[in-house]
């Protein structure tokens, strides 16, 4: 197993752990995470699953960009930051007040771990196809 693979596995494990730690902090300071859909309450299971799915999706995106982009790190960084921005829509529309702020913070915590964990594992230069062969680009 390569060091990049180990780091990616660690990132997939750490992202939900960091999200759960942030969720625990919100509970400790008395912020109840409530949204206007489903049961209304955001529990630890919701936080864990969302962060795990986000980290696994980031890994899948990294693999695609590594194989199909000439500048995979730049493309991945742009896609990751865009995904974070888009993820802000949910808390902004589905929650109010301190609950919305806390949920946005959870998104930022998860994104910081995922983006920070993956970015150094993605090469700056990718591969390009030239006359039926693959050459380092």
C-alpha cells in the first residue's frame, strides 16, 4: 500500500471523526441542530454518514481527475472548494439561526479535513494520451 493510499484511508476515517467532534461541541454548548426536513433533528448518525459519504466521494473524484486531467490537483482543488460552497445551500435553506451556523461549521470542519487530507496525495501533473500511449504530462 502506498503512502498516498494510507493518507487517503486516514482522511476517510478522520473526516467523520472530526465532524462528530464538532457535533459534540455544538451539543456541549447547547446548540440543537434542527432542520426543516425529515425528523428535524441532526444526530450523530446523520453527521457520521454525511462526512463519510463526502470523504468517499472526494476519493472517487480524485481518482477520476488523476486519470483524466492534465492538472489533477488544480482541478480537484477547484471541484472540492466548489462542492463546499454548494454544500452551504442545505444549512442555509433548511435551518435557521444558530442551528444554521453550527451546521455550516460542520461542513467547514469536514471540508478542511477532506481537502487538506487529499490535496497532497494528488499529483500536480497528470497523464495525457499521445498516439496510443500514456505519457507523463
